[in-house]
C-alpha cells in the first residue's frame, strides 16, 4: 500500500492531519489524529513527488 493510500484510509477512519515536519535528511513526517479514539498515527516519506501529493491531499481535505 502506498503512503497516499494509507492517508486516504486514515481520513476514511476519521483521522485528520495535526502537523507535518521535515527532518534534516529531507524526509517528511506527517502526524494524524483520530479525535474520537484519541489515537495518533504517523507516515513518513522521503520521495519529493509523494510528499507533494500527500500535502495536496491534506490541503484539499
């Protein structure tokens, strides 16, 4: 499963992005929270095209 598929699944399960950050190696870590269950998940990527796609999806939703 790709990271974009994982993000879409998280959104279907009522998770929302609470923040994202870049590390020193150029990777991005995105944090998602389900406020009903009080659970947090994270996804990381170092692929710049995938990062752009993930950001675009998050910004649209």
